[in-house]
């Protein structure tokens, strides 16, 4: 197991589109395990492969209270969605920034699990938000992209200042 470095907004690699996974093999399972370790250590409730600079359709999520419900979704796709919710979002690639993003209230999702078996799941509230946030990452979209240009500019400035302090 290993902790993986997480790309920071506005790294251009966060804007790459992830390719579908054709075969769920040991390499995919190893990456998923490392991503889970990285997510729990952060700590975060989700992590997309895009954020660790691997551009394949793989995400890990644990939106449970006790951090004991790890979900690994491969090639996730929203089958249907309903309603709206507006919640505060954050992102491990944009540390320290939180803002409201409109999302579907409920989603039905299909994906492959780590055995390559097709699964379907219904999600609402925080889990539904997280799934939509992670699928966005795979499509090269960061939650900041939904905010006003003014906010985006301020966030870029703040990230540049942070990078100077951390460097
Ligand atoms: O840890 C995370 N928390 C979070 C809170 C509200 C909405 C979405 C998220 S996902 C985020 C982890 C992350 O950046 N996943 O890509
Ligand atoms: Ni994120």
C-alpha cells in the first residue's frame, strides 16, 4: 500500500478525460487500494484516479459516518437522476476552499466493482453528491468550474499563495 500525491488545482492534468477501464486486473485493484489509503489519510470522502494523475475511470468513495463503507467504482455512469440539492463542496485538489454546487438529489449509478462485476446502486444526500463530484473529475471537471469567474480567479490566487508557502 502507498500514499499517492494528489494534484492541486489548477493543475492542467485535472482537466484530462479518463479512459474507460477494459480489464479489471491486479494493477487496477492495487491502484484502487492505494487510492483508498490516500483518501482515508487525507482525510476525504472520495478520490478519483484523475486526482492522482492516472487517467482511467476509477473512483473510491466512503461517505459513511464510521468510514467503514468503501465503495470502489470502475467506469461509473449515471443511469437516472432526480431532484436537486445545493450543498457545500470541498475537494482534496482544492484544499481550504468550500462552496455551494447544485447537484441531483438522487442518482442511480452503474459501475463495475473490483471483481469486474456490474453493479447498480441508488444514492442520495452526501453519497449522491460525492458520486457526481467524482464522475466530474473523470470527465476533467473540478467543482470550482461551476463557480463564478470572480470566485475562480480568487481561488487561483489563493492556491498560488498556498503553493508558495508549501514549496
Ligand atoms: O473529501 C471530500 N469531501 C467532499 C465534500 C463535499 C462534496 C464533495 C466532496 S469530495 C471530497 C474529496 C474529493 O476531492 N474527491 O474528489
Ligand atoms: Ni474532488
